[in-house]
């Protein structure tokens, strides 16, 4: 069965076969030939532009924007890499604005252009709350966002501390009903693969036992262990250890 779409192009599920050495070398030779052909066309364009400085500068700005290697552009017009960048920077095709205050962002070199383009593409496909590259912010907005983020983290830390202090005062009968304990209980059982961590029994109800109460209300993973009812009772001395 042919693996192609209605317009004749291959579908994403196109047939793939293992490559042999001569096929890999053929692909490399094709890339070399195409690169040489591209350089020849670029050099020809440079000759045709001749002394038309305005056309040359517009072409340079566009080629830099299209990520054509700086060395290729230099060869096209007989300019140094520094001269090429200065021309492209003086009349940029794309400009970038602070995503917060819309101030024009400064571009120091070609690496900034590449990073700004990449960050803008990522941000355009992001959802609220996804991390974003701070290069899309001006210096003032970066400082402000860092201050706000630091304050937000401080308030969250204080809120966690206050909640932990509240939980520590609760009797376990009340604490076990709280979402924090339910989340820690579920995580403990999952880490134990829903087996007793002493006898490995798994076809029974499991309890979550405190190894220590030092961090009651804010337990770490090492403070809790999953036990079956029998092992839990033995830990508390309710039944004798038959071993």
C-alpha cells in the first residue's frame, strides 16, 4: 500500500529503512553539493548588486534575519563580519519589544537576535504559568518581576510555615482528614508500590506509620513507612512478634 497523502507528499508514517554506508556518504555529498551551489548563487547575487549600497544593505539585513551564515554574507559582498553585523543592526528587519511594558529591546549581536526569535516563538505557543525567557523583558521589568517573584516565594514560605504550625497542634484523628496528610499518605504508599515495607504483603489494607514525630504536620519521605495491619500492630507492641 502506498504511504502518501492526496497531494503526493509522504505522510508522517512514511516507510523508513536502515541506512547503509554508501547511502550516508551519498547524503553527505548531496549536502556538500547543495551548499556549494548555494554559495555560488550568493556570490553571483553579490556581484550583481555591485555598487548599489541600498540594495546591498537591505539584502544583508534580510540574509542575517534568515540565519544565513555570516561568513557566507561576508563573501557575497566582500565585507568583514563586523561590517555585515553593523549594517544589519542599523536597519533590522525584525524588532523586539519588552513583553511587559513594550519598550524597544536593544540587540547587541547576532546571538541576541537568534535568542530573541527563539524565545518569542516559544512564548507565542506557551500557556499562562509556563516559564519564559527573561530576554523578552527590558532591564527594568526584569528587576521588577524578580522582586515580585521573590516576595511571592517569601509569602508562600510563610504560609507553609503557618499551616505546618497549625497542623502540628491537631490530634491525629483530625490531622488524618487534612489534604496535606492525605497527599503524604498517598505518596508513601506509591513509593512502597502498595506493599508492606516489612513483609511485602500487598493484598491487604495498608497503614502509614510514623518512624518519628519530630516533623509531625510537615513530615518528610523518610518519616513515613507503609505497613500492613499486623506489622503495624507489632511496631506498636499491640501483638507479640511471632518471629
